[in-house]
């Protein structure tokens, strides 16, 4: 698999989400998390749209809205930690189901 820009961006988002799930970080870290995860998921949703993966368009769009830094969703830390883990899992799975598929010849 060739490491494309979107896959590299997804890996950065996955690392940040996994780190966030451990908790105990500064507010600035969580702000950075939102500013990275939101655009990565939004762009990945557009990429999935181009690849006609409607389910992934919805999943990644919801993640982009959930991590929106402009109109943030305020949840408690005990809720955010599992959400971060689930989001990291979904973004990871999207690499294998959206980005690694071979084109039909």
C-alpha cells in the first residue's frame, strides 16, 4: 500500500485520538485534537464519497461534526475517553476499507 496524504493524516488523527483516550491532558491538547480530527474526517468523508462508500461518508461526517472545533460538543471526560477510542477504531478501519481497496481492472 502506498502511503497517501489522506492515510498519513488519518494516522496522525488515530495517534491523537489514542493519546486523548488516556486522559489527563491540557485543554490545549484537546483543542489541537479537534482541529486535526475534524478536517481529517471531513476530507476523508469527501474521499469516501468519491469512492462511492456511502456508509463511510456518513460515519466520517458524524465524526467530523462531533470533533468540530468551532461549535464543540461538550461531554464529560468519562464519556469522551470511550468516544475517542471508538473514533480511533473507526478511522483505522476506514483505512482498510476505503483507502486500501484495489481498483477493479
